[in-house]
């Protein structure tokens, strides 16, 4: 009986020693791995941020939007014929300029000091949009079809008219919020850049992610940072294009 008791005592003690040894090894290994991974992440970020504005990436985004089919806004219940509102040529090629609350607007015009190329906003009314400029989130004029060299618009396919309007209202609630110059900090809600503001309104309220991987930074198969270019708001597969004017491939 004493021998059996001694055997169990030694056996249990050995098991406990092995468990503690494995835990200690795992802790040490994890700590070293984390430090190495963070260094890899930092190096990757620095390298990628210096090349993400490549003309090739922008060209691919512009091509994707230029090649998307323009359709009538599927959420307009009593759609008037396009030819009754515009010339037949414009109606066939470009669609109808949006005035419905919650429609997404994009231009590829250059904006010095803000986004390297392009700008985005959300329609608030027939006369107003909500947009993030270098002065912060503001109410702007809904006249991009006449004041921008290029313009495109689209709507999220899975939302309702009321949900689109609520997304625009959410954006308006951010008026006065400062501009976000760190394009890879999409998680912040204390500041916004133009496409981040529109993206967040659908992501936060409905879980709809309008981002693509065009400007995401990955290493070893893992996405470590994301940024969203204005054109991505319309080139993702969750949005249909309802208007496009003078969209050239740069």
C-alpha cells in the first residue's frame, strides 16, 4: 500500500512538473514570437505605406469602376425614364445623377493635401452631401455633376431606402469631427477621411464592409492594416453603380 501511494505521489509530481515546464516554455516562446511579429509588422507597414499610392493600383481601381455596368437605382420605386430627365446619350451611358439620401458619391479628381487621388461623400439631400475635407466632416453641396470633372454614384444592394437615409444621418452626426490623416487607422471614430466616413456608416450600422484589398497591407497571409480609397466604395461587389460621368482610366 505504501509503495502504491509513493508511486502515485511521484507520478502526479512528475505530471505537474511537466505541465509547468510546458507552460513556461510556451510563455517564453510566445513572448519571443510576439516581439518578432511586431517587428515584422512595423517593417512591412513602413515599406508598404511608401508604395500604396502607386499609379498601377489607382489605374486598376479606375478600370474596375469604368467597366462596371450603370443601372437604374433599384430603390427608386417610381423610376422615371432616364430619357425624360437627361439627353438620350447621357441616359444610355451615364445614368441619372443622384439626389436620394444615402447614395454614395465618388470623384477621381485630384485633391491636393487630402487624398492623393479622388474624393468620396454620401448624399444627404437633393442639394447637400456629407463629406470629410481637410477641415473635417462638413455639409457640402450636392452638385458634383457640374463642379467635378468626373463623378460616379452607387447604392448598396442589401440595404433599404430607410437604411441608406440612416447611414447618411449617421454621417451628418459626425459633422465637426476633425480630418483623419492616418489613412491606415480606419478603426478610429474620433476623426475621419472621406471614404472612411462613408465606409464606417455602413460597417458600423449594418455590418456591411465596402472595403476591398486594393490598399490593404498583408504579411505572411495576414492583413495587418487596411485603408479604403474612395473608388473602392463603388468597385466592391456590394454596390451597384447608378451614375457615371467622364470616368477616365488614369
